[in-house]
């Protein structure tokens, strides 16, 4: 473990996401999984099923992050162009991975056999390795620092499970929450002062309106649990000093 902050980006690929037909669930799933690995999800882009859009996003995000994940566009149909687009971004050809072909042949042996459409799911950018998929046979792909995964959330989850413990990362972020029935604008200066007093700690403020009242939950995050506890105690004391009663674990 190190103090270095490891980051990842996610590209969500698919016209169905941008049109609103499908609601993405992979962002929260990946962010949660990454934190356990000691990696922070730093940015997310949603792009259409267009090669130029995918190439641009891949080449931008793979350079400024330690890891890049993509979800969507690796199925058997003509509009599944993620593999081709990432190969184009990397300047390498697309090849049929022999192990992926064998996996698919076995999976589809009693399901009508390996058709040309199904064989598309064995194609990888040259140099790519496979990410195991115990849910539906068709594997994900790792090439360099890029992880190409399914868009279907439970299949993406299975791929992440197979990657658990294999990526280098730092310390996972821990968090605690304080709630308070107060408008965040009333305590904005206080929050900034508390954060500055505790190195390595970040405070997020999340306001809400409930039961005719204004309140906010304050989430304190850091890689050091002791630093989080100290900051929470300080914040609670300062809120109480102003006459506001903090609520442990949020409202």
C-alpha cells in the first residue's frame, strides 16, 4: 500500500444510454469496486456508438489515468463496435483470440453452435488478454491499461469479480457521515475551515429538503480512518457550538 492516488476513468458506450432507453448502473458499481481496490474513479464519459467518439475518449482518458474501463458494445451485432474502435485508437489490428474462440465454442455447443455473429465476441485488439466471464461465456478484454467490459451490469460485475485483487492500487478511501438540520450556506465557511484544518481529508456537502425543513449530510472522506474520525469529531463540535445538533451517520 502507498500514499499514491491511483485513478481510473470509465467510458460508458451506447446510444441507448444517451437516448434514455437504458439507465446506466455500471458507474456506481465500478466506483464501489474500485474503491475497495484502492483506486479512485476520477471521471466518466458517455459516448455514442461512433468510432470517432470512442477513439477520442479512449486516447484522452487512457493517458491521464492509471486505468481505463469501458462498458458496452462488445456483443455479437453490427453496432457493437467497441473492440474495433479501441483497436483503432491503439493503432493495432483486430484478431480472433484462440482462447476466446474455444470458450465460445464450448459455451454454444448445445446452443446452436458458433455462428459468425457469435464469433465476433472472440475478437480482440491485437495483444489483448481475456477477462473471465462466468455468467455468459463471452469474455472481457484487457489491453494495456484498458479493460473492455460488457454493458449488462450483472455480467460486468462478474468480470470485475475476476479482476479483484489483480490491479495495483493504494489505500481505499473510508468515509463517515454527519447530518444536520441546517442550510449548507449557513455553514459553508465552517466546512471549509474544518477541511483545511485536517490534512488529507475532504468534506462533501449534500443538501436536502424534507418534511418542510432544510438539512444537509456532510460526508468526510480520507484514506486514514483516524483522520476521518478526528475530522468528524471536530465538525460535530463546531456545529454544536453554533447551536446545530449533528446526527451521526446522517439524516
